[in-house]
């Protein structure tokens, strides 16, 4: 098939998902062309993957493809507009939910509804996204898993890395990898750190950057919280190996990359039970309600005090991770979706 992949600006998970698909589609004999902004192509190294890359201004050329696969609501809307009239089947993967209120969220929901109705097939990264698509009038919608890229092996000495992070042998390092943005709900993380003020050995490491950094820094300093903002790092596998626990406090996630990486690395995870997280991790993580600071603090306290329970949860995480589709299986599922989208469907 001639396959057109469409995405807007993405330096994170959506772009990595497409970067995983491209060589696998090509190696299965399909002709792939990507339409995206230059910043996305550069961040994900699309040109080095052996596929043709075009800008979004050339999206009308995708009419010559056998199937068009857009990633995200904006990309789906752009693809639908460029393909008005006689066109190839359109598949749209929903990676994120529309959160919050106000004019921006309202506009986003209108866009979401239009994309749901324009696509021949909607793939949701989590079951709640699939349900939302069907509610908004999608012709067909089903789950479309997004695989975590293969986690590189840790190469650093964990003891030396912990020492460089000012962690002693008795300290319990709680790792969070997250963009410093509202959806990630890092105020809850700081609340949890404050609730564990009687446990100075529990230390919180936050990897990532984003617009909320100044406010987080101010509160950490004002309350003397045991939280270190490490900024961007390229040694995530090493940090996963050096940490004792992982914490995710998001208001919503589909298949959070950090949750997948934690379980793959055998790092016990405490997470809010939001979006697709429960179906992703099952009973292989300690889940708490959104905003349940005492529950999250209690889970961390219990795990910090019980190495055997940490080992049990780590083993359960590895078992759970073995059930997830890998990148090759996800590529096969995407190809099946292209065939499915090509079949006539009754509009809802």
C-alpha cells in the first residue's frame, strides 16, 4: 500500500509512535510518506528512517495514497480537510483526551467531534477514548495500542548515579518522568512530598521541563520539600535502575510511557487511576484516586518500609509488561486497521 502518515508538532510520544511504525511499514513492503512540520521530522529523525517526508502544506498530495493515517485531533482535521471529495480511507489515532474548560477546551471538543465523524476508522490509545469517539459519532472505533519503545539497558553504576544525585544508601528515591504541565498534576506530587515530611529518607526526583517549573521551584523552596527538579535527561534507563519507586500523578493518561517504562524496568509504580492506566497496569501497580494525597503518601510509605512488597510489585510489573503488544505487533495491528478502514461502513 501507499501509506500517508500525518502528524502535527510532536517531540514526544506521538512522534515516537510514528517513528516506530515507519520502518516496520516500510520493511513489510509498503510505500510510506510522512506529512509533518519540520520540527517534528527533525526531533524524531524521520529522514534517517528511509521514508519520504513532506510538509503539511503538501498534504493535498496524500489524496494519491491508498490510506491516510493521522495522529491526533489537529492532524485528523487537517487530513480530512485536505481529502474532501474522492479520497482514500482515513484512519485517525486518538492519543489524548480534551481536558479542562473554557474556550480552548470547547473548541477542542468541536474539533474532536468533527474528526470522529470524518474518519473511516478511529483508533483509541485507551478504551475511554474509544468510547468517546463512538459517543461523538465515529463510524467505527476500536482500541489501537501504542507500544513503548524498547527500553535500552542501563549502563551507569546505580550507586554512583545515586551518589551524584545526593542520595544516600538508606534513601528511598521516588522517580517521576513528566512534562511540567497542568495535565501531569505535579501539585499533587508536592502535596504527597509534604505529607511525608516525617520521612526525610523519601526523596522525590522529577525529570522533565515545562511551563510549570517556576511555580514548582517556588513552592519546593518555600516549603523545603525533598523534591529535586532534574530537568531534561537522556539517561532515563539509568535513573529507572537507580530509583526505588515510581510515581505518576496525572489527571489523565492513555498509555503513559513512563508507566510502561517503570513496569518494564521492574520499578514499583504508584499512580493515579485515570484514563487508560488501570487497563494498562492491572494489579501490577498501586493505584489511587485522582487527588487522593493520603492514599498516595500511604502507598509510598508502605512500599518504602517493605522491600519484599517492592520486589513482589516489581515482579508483577514485569509479568504484566510481557502481555503488552510489542512494536512489531502494533505495526501489524495498524496494517489490519488500514484494511478494516477500506471496507464500507454505515455512518452512525
